[in-house]
C-alpha cells in the first residue's frame, strides 16, 4: 500500500488499542481486517509511533470506524498511555488483569 497519511478523530482508546473514524472510502478500501500499520498518536504534545493491526471495521452512514490493536509499543510509551488513560502508573500486578487494574467480569457461555 505504501506510506500514506490520514488524520482521524479518536473515538475511544485503551492501553491496548484505539477506535478511530474516517469518511474516506479510499482509506476504508485500503485498510482491510488484519492490515498492519504504523499509527502516530499525539497525546499532550508527545508523539507515539505504534505498530498496530486493524481488528474491526464497520460503516455507519458515511463514516467508517476502525478498531485497532496495538502490537508494538515501547515500554515507556505504554506506561505513558496507561497513566494518561487511567490516572495511575502501571504496576506489574496489572499484567494479568484487565486494563486499569480492574478484575475481569464474570463470563457466561451458552451452547445450543
């Protein structure tokens, strides 16, 4: 696909990914599920370069939405994102729990 630059509004963000939107049919055509890309995310004048993958894509009216999973982020940038989003520093005890240190909710699975 080559290098292309698009600016897009962030709809939602976590320490492991981002949801953004755009109205470009060209961008929607180029960004297929499992497309890998480098995202530049700017938070408080800090520029983060994050290796990412498109994991979800959908259209609502004329707007395309892209759910992106972070694959490659430096430990320093991850800690910065975590603290920015959750208002507390990342600690090793959070490694096996949901983001922000919350325990995962109970999950019920039904088979028919």
